[in-house]
C-alpha cells in the first residue's frame, strides 16, 4: 500500500490558511492578510501571508519546497510550549522582539498547529482583559 504525504510547502500553507479562516469560531479574531497567491517556495522560505489578530500582526507564514514555516511574533513562549506539546518542530528565533518558528512538514501537521493558534488566541484574549499568567511576559508583542 502506498501512502501519499503532502509535503509541498505552498499547499501546506494554503491548507493552514483555510483552517484559520473557515473552520473554528475560536479563530474569529484571526485574519489572513497580505497573501501572495503566486508565491514560489525558496530554500530560505518565501513570504506567503501574515496572520493578524484585530489588525495586529501575530504571525507570518513562509513556504519552502518541502514545508511551511510559521513565525509567531506574539507570545513566543506560549506558542513554543503549545507547538512542542503537539510534537511539532520548534525553534526560537533570536531577534528583538523574539519569535518562535514552527515547521509544518506534512499536510497532516496542519491540524497539529491548530492548538498552537488556540493557545495564541487565549493569550491575546488574556492581554485584552488584563488577565496575565506567570507564563506571559509583558515585553512580548500583542
């Protein structure tokens, strides 16, 4: 039996955008913006689109030939923990402000990213209501 795996970075990014924009009420505050419908994957990752929450950029999605990469700009600690719990490959990006990189290497892993976005939305909601926990740093972008 042959098992097909979706490992095309552009298609993975498209699946993720579809999940974020149409399937969960929890993602109502998120929007896919600045999308490049003609993006061509590069080895370093070509910008495909950004994800905004209430008109503030919280993530960017890049495509490589064999995967997509999500760069979380908001709540890097929260998103790193959530991605690790989903067994996604995670790496910090040492920039100011810090970012969390999450690699989506298979179409099936798109579903694994949804709890990461849920955790991000929960952290953003906590910011909006002033309810912070010990895992949230005040110098993280919202």
